[in-house]
């Protein structure tokens, strides 16, 4: 089993152009609690303390209950990994704020440590957009005229801005086409290079669909498009063809009817979003004991994975997709049988050998799922074969089994 500790590379140094409270310091992930490999970690208290949640690239809306353990109107500090940027807003997609209206106060946060988000957004954030590098694609198309007329600019996921030159239609966008499952935060300002944090002016959230106008107040004013893709897209055929299903963070099984769109034992291609990791397994049953062997399981990092010729081609029955650790008590693990010895608690997320808390790597013997959670535990935390993997549901498990006892290096947990 793996004893590798997952570490995040230090984020870039941002030149402080704002008061100290809003300045970003270089990111040193090893000394910040709760940081795995996720692009963004949000904390409920200053200086990276309190409840926390990891996020991959994408758009996360409190109105859709997507802020996780960090919570709505609760975020106070942010860690932004190197190579990423974030937008935080005090309104989400409720109360008519989707495809029209305003997201309220929105700020840009560069890569680095933000021990305080500022008084304007402290305990007020309801939406986060996490942007990686802009990627070419066709899932979103911006148009120079209303009703999809004039010059068209097809784009993929990431942050497209006037400042870095990736939004060639600066102050020209008037309509948008967005693929289902994708979301766009459009703002009328962008941040200058080296800016730790900046006001982005008016921002608007757009979901999948055809938007004949971005709104009279936003037409020909957009300078930043934060484009969020699904965490995972699974298709029945190679090359992202055939039946398709999009997945948000979570644990999904065919037995529970959660692979119905793409089908059980039917997946041939996976597209894992930027900053996300997915686990695919052959089996999905748990039996009357609330636990069951998942057979062959494999970890998939960001990017496209064609499964043709592999043992998992047309053989996946369980999928877990997560970004990294979170605080919470969805799962309690123990170093000894019968809930004895050192204990660790976990919120919704993905945990590798270096993030297993006080119990530690290769040390778990029993566990409790106090809520209606589902947990996947595996003997390895990376590679083509994750070793013995087991799905746990229901509540108390006096023993994880002889083949997993003191061997667990990976946990994926979801409510």
C-alpha cells in the first residue's frame, strides 16, 4: 500500500496592491491544515482555521448546496493553489440571480494565502468560482451580437480574461451558448497581473442553455468569463461519444440507480475535470452487513481517459469523484476494533495517505458512519490498482475486514 503524502506545490507570490488584510502570501501547503491537492480550500475562520472544504475547478453555488462543509455565509479565509484563481461573491444563484440580476459584491483572489477575505465578504460568500488555465473547447460559445450573431468565440473551461489576453472579445460579448452542466460567471472587470485581490464590478451567473442576451447592463462590458465544467463526465463510447452522464462531487453506485444515464457496466471514457480525482470500481454491492468488496478499483486524475483494452472498460459500477479533504463528522475511523484507540473524523471529500488524521495511514481497524453517508476505503491511494477496496454504508462497522485491517491508504466519503 502507498505511504505517499500528497503535497501541494507552493503558490506563486502575489504583489500586494491592497491593504495587508487582503494581501496574498506565498502558499506553503504543508503548514496549512486541510490542504491536499485541491485548487481551492475555503475556511470558516481567519488564518485557515475552522470548518473547511476543498474544491476543484468549477462554479459552486450555495443555492444548490455546493459549498459543502465551509457553508453559506461562513467563509473567512481562502487558500488558492498555484496556477489557479478564484472569484467569490456574496450572492448565489437564488432569488432570480441566475441568468439575470447581480451576484452582489464579487472579488478576485490570486494564487496564494488569503488569511482574511476582507470585511466586504467576511461571512457573506454564497458563490465561488475556481479558475484554472483557460482551455480551448466548444462547450461555451460567446457571441459579439445578440441572438448568437456576429463573431463567435468557442471556449472550454477555465478563466478567460481581458488582462491575460485569453478573452479576445473583451467588452464585446452580447450573447452566450452554454452546454448543459456547465456554468459561467461573467464579470465586467478583470484583475491586473500581480493583484492579490480586486473588486470585479458587476458579475452574473449563467447556467446551461441559450442566452440570446447577457442583459442590457452587461452587453459589451464583459472582461472576465469564469467557465466551470462538471467534475466528471462519463460516456459509453471512447472519445466522449455515446450515452453521457455528468457527475458532481459524490459517491455513486449502479445498485442505487445512480449510473442510469450512462449505464451500469457501460462506461468506456471518463473526462475528469481540472483539480478533481475520480475512483472507478467494478462492483457496487454491500450486502446485509452494509459493506462490500468493490473489486478492481483505479484512480483517475484530471484529463480524458479512454478505457478501451483495460479491465474497467464496460465494467464500472461504482464512481467516486472528489477534490480533497474537508472538515466534518460524516465518518469516524478508529485504530482498533470495536471503536477503540485513536480516532479521526472526516467530512465529504477525498483523503490519501497523508491526510488520514490522528489514526494515520495503514492503521484503521473499525469505523462509524453516523449519518446516511457512503465511504469507499482502499489499500492504495494512487495508480492502476488501488488494492482491496470496500464500500461502507449504514452506521457501525466493528471491523473493516482482515484484508483492509491496518492497510487503508485512501478514503472517499460523501453524504
